[in-house]
């Protein structure tokens, strides 16, 4: 994708010759897509060089970028023509009412001055404060980074004994983040500065994390916990000859500068410098644009001023249980991601794992392969070979020693000796747990030793909680495989839907965890179905009651059985994305009163395929036997009642349309006969939508906004009900209006 720049910007010719795809204003006007709005506050004296360097890096991305250049009005550029500044740069007053997906604040040659002595410091402070509500992610460079750390966090800069100049080797302090995704273990970055910040000062700020550093050059990259502030101490954007020009300038001025470290071959300044940072620079800016801007910025850019959701769900915890789903453990690479997540937080003392899931579309889950082994006429040998191949690939990728052949042989022998289907199905979690425990150095606690069922396969919570708490008290760090336990006869039993999620919740309850983390392949609960709404917001906080309301109307959320063990003791659940560990996800809590409320509603869910039967009778509510007789008709035909809405003289019953197929006339006649009414009508082709939000009981404006959104699209509401908990609103509409209705409601609650 191209980067869009103003017509006639000098960088256009240079970058076009380098095969960087640059799009001018004129050409971009013909495209109907939403480009990323990026603002560059250029504080460097060599404006054109810096424009070209940054434009080159921003243009090396599959995303379309629209560039805006900003200058400070309190300082006049002395090394760039006034014509250039007027033609291509705006002042802060010209952009202060605009919003930007990203902003870059460059370095400046004023580092030996105190911040307050810089003539444009007050204006820069105003811009940095403005950026918190008008810019999604801000990228600070060198002195710009030191200025940002000082303004936002009070971190002072310190003068070095001598200028730091050269190209230095760096490493990652934090390997699971997305900003340096794809980087090698070591990489090179140019530095040219006289000041630094101390590691201990940064580490003392809870909101900051050091991502990368150098043994020689010190801290390189720092980011805020909410990902909206990035601080880069080096100059990845430098051209091959930028350090050379600086060195020759100082040399010709008689300053006797030292030769830049690791820049010239053999430190011989008569030879051409060696470029070792270009690929890393391109990857750094590409990652920033993709993961910290494009993937998380709101489509309606005006929402940036109210989007800061991450701090809302920072749940302090001294003890966490982390459960990883099958997609998070599908192969060795994802095993490593999960292991990095575990090691990144020492409070993740207890881990629960599922069996490896699908690696790609069309793949087969390990559990499904094992279940197939138990089917009549199954080729067990062939299926176990496939299972072995999956685990062998993982073991090889992790580089650990593990007796897989011995484990598979024991599984086969135990099955042949009469172990049931549930035993075989559970071996996916068992093997996954053994392998992960070996890889991360945790104690393996077999679920069969601590999770109990009765002889009918019913879970025994009290016995399990007592045994599990006693056993885990003996382990500082332990891993428990999910999905299974054992009954009184020594037979392996499994949970049904959401099995490993249930195990995770049981473990969290037993150890009295402060937080139960559920790591998956999604970034949390979405406000609406992503198949209907493009890039819906992640809901930061939701209550258990809201979760149930959404699930009743079709939202794909955690099963009630996997929530109950932690819900009853008040342990929050944090749904997180293993591939994006820096994203806060969704926190599910008992009571949200103590959390900042940033969204009017918590979610929109719905389903098609409903029908309604309306029964009318004068003073219907005064007949005590009427409802009982009516319900017997539905019970006789095994028709599940989804909802029942009543008024003084009528009753509206919502059912699944498929249960009524071909039986509407029969049901109508039976209802008349059973109740004595003469007017019964049926409607099909109904979609039900639930709008859920804990503020509904205190904010009538929410219902007004819902109905107003539908009215604006001329969508007729046939059925409307406020739930008994006063946290949901159910609407019945024509199926043909289902998708437009979801979109209309979502848009109404996410627009500025």
C-alpha cells in the first residue's frame, strides 16, 4: 500500500526512485478507503532529510498512510526555506481540532539544554497533552522520547560522559510484544546523542515497560502499558550516511569527535560505512503501524478521545491461574508463545492446558482424532500415529526430551485393556500438560489425582476443591491438564462442553486466585458479531449477569459451567489473546461498580429463526388456570419456550421456528381447545436481538438510542421487552432486517 503525501513534497522524487510507493493528494482522491492519518512533528533542523527518512519507512507497509507535517509556531526553522515550511507544514492551531491514528515526534539538537529552556517547550507540552485525547498512538524518537518521558512521567535525562555515536548491538528485554515481532535475538540501531535516561528511573514507573536495550547504548525502547506511548532512544530511521555527515561536520569544525562505533569497517573513517540496521528499521515501523495503529485504532477516528479502554481493566493480582485453549497450543510456535506469556508474569503460578487445536483451516483437533479412535471399526493404529505425529512435531520444535513413544504405548495398552472412550479422549490434555510442564519447568499434577466425579459422571465440587487445594499447596508452580478427572471406580471421566475452561475455573477456586486468565485466539469479548460488524470494539468490562444475557441470545461466550466455580467466590475472569499478550482483553466481574464505565452497552447479540404465537383473551391475566393449560400444549409437543411476553388481554410466546414447522395449524387448534380462546395467531421469520448493558436500569437514554437507531433505518420492531434484571432489552424484528439492525445499533453506540 502507498503512503499519501502532499503534491510536490521533495521526498516524492527521492522515494519514487527507491521504488517506495508514494501516492500524491491527487491520486488518493480517487480511492474510497480509510487511510491511516499520521502526523509528524518534525523538530529536526534538517527537515527535508527527516521527512524523507520517515516517509520511506512509513511507506514500506501494506497500509495506506496519509501524512501530515507539523511545525512549532514558537520556533522558526533556520535550515529549511520558509517556502517549504509554508507549503508543506501546518501549525498546531491548524490541527488541534483534528484526530490522528498515529503521531511521530522526532528528535532535536537541544539535548544539552534543560527542557524548560527550549524556546518551544511550552508549545510542545501542549501538543503532548493534546495527543492523549487526539492521537491513538504516539511514537517518540531520541530527544523527543526523552521529552515525552519527562512530560508524561517526570523521568529526567542525564548527560553522558561523552557523546554516544555509532551503531550498537541490541537485544529484547520483552520478547512477547508485537512491536518487535519478527526481530532476531540481536539487532543493530544507530545512536547519536549526549544524554540518556536511567533504567532504574523507568522501572520505577509502573505504567512503563522496557522492551529493548543495549549493553553499550542503554535503553532503546520503552512503551506504556496501554500501548499508546512509544519511546525510541535511537535513530532507526537514519540513512546510511547520516552519522557520516554528523561526524564530518564535527570533524571539520575542529571538535575532534571520536569515530562512530561499529560504523566504518575496522573503524576506518576512510571506508564506506556498513549498513546493518535498515531491515530492523523497516520492521519496527511496519509493526508499529500494523499492531499499534491499524489493528487498534477506531474506524471512526473521532472516537480516539474516548477510546482509552486498557486502564479500565488493569486488575491487580498476586496469584493468577492461566488457562490456555487448543488454538493457543496448536503447534510448537504457539506453545512458545504461551510459555512466554507464563514467564512474563511471576504471579501466573498455576497453569491449565487444553489439547492442541487446529493449526489451520481444515486441520483436525487432537481431541477429535482421539475420539475417532473409540468409534466402531476405527483404525486405532493409524489414528494414534497421527496423534503421535502432532506431538512429535511440537516436542521437536520445543527442543525437549520427552518419552512420547512410551506414553503412546501406555495409552494404547490401557485402552485395549478396557479403558473407556472418555479415557482416550482425555489423553490429548494429558500429553499436552506433560509436555508443557517439561518445557516451562512446572510440576505436573495429574487431574485424575485431584478432580473427582461420582459413578454416574457427575462432578463432585466439594471433594475436588478440598483435594485440589491440599495438593497445589505443595507446589509453588504447577500445571494441571484440563477436561478430565476420575470417578470412585478409578474410571477417567470428562467434562462436557468447555471442559478445560471448567478445570481452569476449578483450579482458580481451589487456590483462591485473584484472577483467572483464559488465554484464547481472540482479544476478548466483542461488542458485536465480527461477521456482521467490521472490527467491533472489545468490551473491557462485563459482569457475569451481562454475560449470561448475551449467551442466551446466541453470543459465543464462556459456558455457564466454566464460569460458576469462580463466579460464586467472586474471582474475575480475564479473556486474553495469546498472540497479542499486550492487549488487555475483557474482564468478567461480579460487580462492575468499582470500574470506570466507558461504554453505554456491553454487547449486542441475536439470532434468526424464531416464531411467535399470540393468544388474545379479555382479562387473560385474571384466569389462574390459563397459563398452565397453555403450557401443557407446548410441553406435549416438546416445544421449548424461549420467552413469554404478557399484557392485560394477550400473551406472546416466542419459540424456535423449526419446532413449529408443519405444525402451526395443529398447535393453533390445540391451544384454542385447551384454553377456550378464539383468537390465536402465529408469525414466522422473526429475528431476536438482545442489547445488554448494566446502565440500562438507570439510563433511559439507552433505550431511546436503540429505538432511534432502528427508526432511522425504517426497521419495524414487532416485539420489545426489558429483561427482569433490567440490564437487557430484547427486540423482535423481521429476519430481513437482522443485519441492518445490528449495524445500526452498534453504530449508534460507538459514534462520537
